[in-house]
């Protein structure tokens, strides 16, 4: 479809909870610009902002439904690198993928982030986008307000994604997410990757590990690169007018 030059600048109306489909963001699939991938992917948040460094994907086994690509080909989502996905299972409109999330880059394994209620110990890590991971004892506090404060903290001029991670003895790693431009989300691939990487560096978990999100569990392992396995499900399809999106 033909899109306006400026895609951001306002909350995307088709993502609204009551008058749209209800989503945390949307993906624009564009034609490939080189032979090493099949398509280009741009990601947008629900507030209309474009993610500056979205994940890159390379697809093995084809894409589901109407977005099918040749088997074993790549999907490129930014200009830096290509990430590869492998289709493990399919049952009707439900899929299980394994994704190579790449190698995490730690800005600070431990950092005292000054906040309104006092400094908090966090891990700063890059997993295709910035992640601020904070270990907590539990989620019995207003982590949403804290996530909003951290997202727009002066330490992060371009804002940051925030994950809160908790683990009791012999239990999986539980996480909550506050994503820049979207707020609270039920799950996040890069958020789970960042939280897992931070937990491994801190000795809270070993690889492989299960990361439990409000939307369900994901399996994560670290073999030079981090690999994440989780589900995707088609829940609806439709047609919208581009003029109503922006």
C-alpha cells in the first residue's frame, strides 16, 4: 500500500483497544532491497513512534498464512544484521518458532540508576534495542509507574525498554515488561532476551532457562548467540484504510 512519508507523530488509531484491533505495535513489511533477504520489516509502537533499531529476522520454513515467503529465506528488519527464525511446529493458526536473537552487548552489568525513590541496581544491555533489566523480589509494587519513570529517564536520551525480573529458588524466571512507546506489554522477545541475559550474568539462572511472561512461557538458551523459542498465533485479519491509521 502507499504510505505517507511521515509514519509517526501520533497514536496509531487501528491499534486502539476499543475502536481498533488492540495491539502494542504494528509491523510494516516492505519489498526486499538486496538478495540476502526476502523482505524488509519496520516496527512501530502504539504511540506512533518507529522503533529505531528493530529486530532482524531470517525465516526458515516459510511464513504462515498470506505472508508466505520461499523456504529458508531471510526477512530483514533493520540495516544492521539479519536474525534467523526456524519454524518448529504448526497447528492450524498457531506456530512455534525458534529465533536467533543475536549476542547481547552489556553497557553495564551492574549500574546504580538514580530514581525518585532512590537508586536501584539495574543491568543495561543491548539486544537489538536498549534494555534496562531490574531484579526484584516480587511484583507486589507499582512496577508500571517505575517502568514509566525509567523509560524516560535522562540516562536514556532515546528512551529505553524496561524489564523487571524475579526468581525464587527452583522456579522459572518471571518477568514483567514496560516497553518504550507502548507501556505495559504481556510479552516481549527482546525483553525476555535482555532479562535472561541479565539474570545469567548475575548468576540468577543458568542457560537454558524458562522465562515466564504474563502471556506464557518461553524457552531461552545462550550458545554464543541467544536463542528464544516461543509461540505465535494468528487471531484476526482484516482490511483498514491507510488514512485511518495515522
